[in-house]
C-alpha cells in the first residue's frame, strides 16, 4: 500500500510541476515586483478561462499531495 501511495505522490508531483509551469507570469520582471510597491496586486481581476482552470487545478493537486503525504506518514 505504501509503495502505491508513493507512486501516486510522484505522479502528483509531476502534475503540480507541469500545471505551475503552464501558469502565466504575474509580473514582467523581478525588479518590477520591488519597484512597483505591490500596486499590481490590488488591481488584479479574478482569473478567467484557462487561467482559472490552472488556478483551481493547482489548488486541487496541492491538496491531494498534502493528503497523500499525511496518509503515507500515518501508514509508516
């Protein structure tokens, strides 16, 4: 059972990496995050379409990863 859960965790890890890599960048560069003073964060609208799908998928995969890791810890 533990080996199956570790396999599931590896698959979830790969999926999380792929989904996060597909998400668009929030800022143009790293210097804009410091110079802008965070103004961009207050004026952002809710993600729609494919962005919303990626956002929801990231939350779901992260939650599943957390649950599976706790499950593995309880079994061990």
